[in-house]
């Protein structure tokens, strides 16, 4: 049986890491093999590209940023995601192509048609079976991130207007993509995870048919 592909999206501070762990535990308890991965990254080459992409000290042109994202994704898809799915593993990914439409499309202003071309070249017919979008006001996400003892990366260092554009792009995409479930990231963790569990249960039932 081919595995399922689930991605988590959201602005910085939305709590993706916490909820990825919940989803993994949910599936493992039901005896599924699970792989947690991330973008950009997931492979040796992808992690090297990630370090460049997130380095706030070195400016990068928007087009260069876009191409690097898809270069990392090409490695990720071919070397990690597809093989895992074919082996029956459920793949949980911290960000995928929806993030590119939000950050490089909405944030940077790159034409979505250019993103679509690269998406087709890189992924073919591959897309997540289910995507959880954790939505919350940008200001709340920023307050959460300030509580962490670490330096800010390239995208965390960008201004509020950029982050607002990213959020709006995410919301627009969630309305256009039936596989995306938008969740209120300001709700208690238990409430969010209850909704996630219900949706994941539906996916499990559909997979068993």
C-alpha cells in the first residue's frame, strides 16, 4: 500500500513542530510507519541550500531564492518523499510547495505562473493528500517567536508587511485547494489537535476503502 503525504503550513510561530509530533504519535499508535521531514531541507543537498536560504546576512535575489527552493525540493521529492510513499510510509512534512506560493509568491511578489511551471517540473503529479494550515495573526506569531532564545533567520527578519502578504497568500490558497484545512492557530493546542485527529481519521477511513 502506498503511504500518504501530509504537510503542515503556517506563518512563523504557528506551532507546526508541536502538531507534527502529535500527528506522528497518532499514526504510530495505529501501527503506521512515519517519516517526519522538512522544507527547505530533507536531504544533504537540501540542508546545505537551507542554510544559505535562511542566512539573514547575505542578500539573495527573489528569483534566486525561488530557484533554490525548488532545487532543494527536487532532491527532496526524488530521494526522500517518493521512495518513502512507495514503501508505504506516511510522510509528514514541515512546509511544502504551498509555502513557496505564500513566501515567494505572496511575500516576494513572484508571478504564480512561474511557480506553477517549476512545480510541474519538480513534482509532476505529486502533491500532499492533506495539508493543515495553522493560521494566526502575524503579530501573535511574532510574539511567540520572540520568546525563543535564538537568532532570526532571513524570513523571520523581514518586515510586518511581508509577513501579512504571506498570511493572505496562505489563506487564499487554502480556499482554492480542497486538500487544505485551515485551523485557527490561536485556539488551545488540545482543540487544534482534536480537529486534526478528526480529519486524519477521515483520511484513514478513505484509505481503507
